[in-house]
């Protein structure tokens, strides 16, 4: 996925990112992600802790709106 496309999705936060290996990451707001040319760094919750994950843009298979955002727009 292209960096500009990922940045556009981040403006629509919260979003859900699905990787080509099936891993999923929820990004609550743009402040929790930094997008570079080839990868992005995201903060994700794991057992109450915030962890930094590095995601290769080429391995992102899908980005969708997270459930909270979809329910609020109805």
C-alpha cells in the first residue's frame, strides 16, 4: 500500500489494518502511527501496555474503519 493512501486512512481514525499474514491492528487515532516511505510504526495495546510495532507497507492487505467509527456514523 502506498504511504499517501495509509495517511488518508489515518485521518479517518479509528481504523483497522489487516496484514497479509492475518494479523490485525487497531489504530485509535493518527497520533498512534507514523508513516514512512516503506513502513509504518504503530502503538498497539497488548495486555494493558502500549507496544510499538513496525509494519511493512507492502504487507498491508486491507485497511477498514474500526467498529466504533462505523457505529457512530449510523
